[in-house]
């Protein structure tokens, strides 16, 4: 390979990296706006959040459906990666679980907006839902196992059931400014704590 060819390849790599960072910035901005204003939020609001022009949004995502599906996939990956990171950085597994559930609630509020652009019986919707379960159920299970292992929550909680429960608490949240699904999800997670007597007994055994 000539020096010229190598130089072209090296120039292409930073360009691809810049493109990925730029797209991440757009998706982070869209997710933030969708959580606060719903999936019908104006493109100009997303552009303002990202610090770009509306033409940039349309260049990357020609339709609102393209943008919403991209945000959906982006948030699934962000939630999946956040679980182990929170466990490593958090003071306790239970604290990591609570923080992760907050992120999961934000994701679900956006996810429910998919109904506006995708039909539940479409192949694309089924594929997205399957990827959501494949990526996030194991992460939730890891957090639950860690918190149960430290004695901070009861040991009979199933990840899929907890995620379904949190999901049900988020239904319709985007249409009711008086309702805070994060607060209710926090109450649900607080209810996973074992009885005080069981905590004291475990402490005595230790």
C-alpha cells in the first residue's frame, strides 16, 4: 500500500469517528426532547438541543419515523451499557438498580411514542421489541442479582416481571404532565426491600 493510500485511510477513520459522534449528539438531543415533549416535538427543538440546523437533522433522518427508531435503538444500547457501569461506580448494587430504573423509565416514555409512527403488527416493530428484550432483560437481571446478593432486596424478583411492572407505570405518562412515572417506579423499587427483620437477621449472621 502506498503512502498516499495509507494517508487516505487514516483520514477516513477520523471522519467516520466524527460522523458517529455527530450522530450520537443528534440522538442524545432527540431523546432528551422526546422525554420532555413527546415524539411529536418540533424538529427545530431537537436541532436547538443539539446545536445544529434543522437541515442537519433531516440529512441524517429524512423522516420522523427514521429518527424515532434510531433514538429507540440508541437508548436500548445506552441502557444496556449503563447497567454494568452503574454497578461498578455506584456505592451499592441497590443504588445502581434505582439509577438504572430511572434511565429505563426515560427510555420507556420515548418507546411508547413508537405507536405514533409504527404499527405494532409490523415486522420492524417486532424486531425492535425483540432487540429491546434481548439487550435489557439480562442487564436488569444482573442488577437484581447483585442487589439480592448484597441483601438489599428480596431474592425472588424476576427481571422480566419488574420491567413489565415499570412499563405499565409509564403508560400514558407522556400525555399527563401531572403524572411522574419516575416517582412511582421509585416506590415500586423501594418495595423490593426485604422486611426489616430479615435485614437485621442477615446482618447478625454476617
